[in-house]
């Protein structure tokens, strides 16, 4: 059984369009995650039960801790996964009907991460997706799980898509750290926070992508062609087009190029 823990950053609609919405996290097996936990808890120190980047008030004071924690996922060969959607490109390239139906750049980024994670595992492996609890996205995740993986069973290797409270596991911590830093690095490269949080990026290699404007235009054209740009398309049809590998051109969600470098 493989497990991918994901979190999000930049999901609230910004005042500026030059902001990135990110879903990111790590993929590994039970042995990798079990080994990771002990090191991560030790790195947090006795005063912290979890790491939440948005709760850090003084990044300079937290710099040593973040440096020590940043290398722990790579130590256990957990696979870095990240997808991002620029808010400005989303608003420019997806027609209003599609923006309403897809609900949020989070959905595109989350599905991009899930699709790539599935492509990374063996045909014999099962995978479960655990997302950090967020009021903004929980309804969409619940619908995604209910329709895709419980009713339509579009991918038999997915055993579970769940939402988990952060205090129930430290395995969501590196996802929080990674999502925060990918957004910060891409949106505000050179900022103090981006520089202090660099350790979580390692060498920058990741499974995933930052959706280009051209790719979002292709998604817009594809969904419009298949009847998605209507007031209320069947939700099953929407999910089928998003997830199912057969009818979608692999170039839409980057299935032909699984890896990218965050620094590029």
C-alpha cells in the first residue's frame, strides 16, 4: 500500500493574479512513513506536536528547525509531488462556466497530483490519498471521493481518498511545508520566507507540474468541446473527463511528462 499525503497553499483568491495555488506532498510506502515519523517528531522538538507554516510568526527564529526538518523526507526517499495553477492564468483561460464547474484552481492541482502519483506506482500497488483538513476544499474532496472512487470506480488501484485533521498525524506536516514553500518560492522568489524554507525543496526534483497558460487553454478547449461549458453539466461527466485516462489527451494533465524541477 502506497500513501500520498497532500496539503494546499494559496487557495484563497488573491488580490493580485500573480499568485500560485499549490497542492503538494509526499508519496511513500508504510515502511518509509513509519521510519520518517520518528525523525520528524524528534526534529519538531518537545514544544511542538505538528508543523504549520502559516502559524510561524518569526521565520528567523524557526530557521534551524526548518533546516533540520527539510531533509527528513528525502532521507527516507519519499517522493516529492507538487502541482500548481497560477490564479491569473486560471481566470484568463477558463471561461466563467468552467470556472464555476471546476470550482477552484485547487481542484485542477489536486487532480494533477493524484493522476501523477498513480502513474508513479506499480500496476500491482494500491494507493490511498490523504488530504489535510481545509474548509475551502473539503466539499470538493468528499464529492470527488464519493463519485469517482466509490461509485464509478474509475481507478481500481485507489483504495481511499480521505480528509484528515492535522493533529492526527505528522505525515501531513511535510506536505504543509512543501506546499507553502512551492507557493512562496514561485510567487515571491527571493523573499525571506522563500529562502528560509528552501531545505524542503532538496534538489528541486518533483513529480508534477506548474500548469502553463497554454495547458490551461487546452483544458478549456477540451472541456468546452465535451459539453462542460454549460450551466450545470452532469458531475459524473466532469469527474470522468478529469480523472479517466482513456478519453483525455495525456498532454492536458502532463501524463507524458511526470517530472519537473521546482527551481526551473
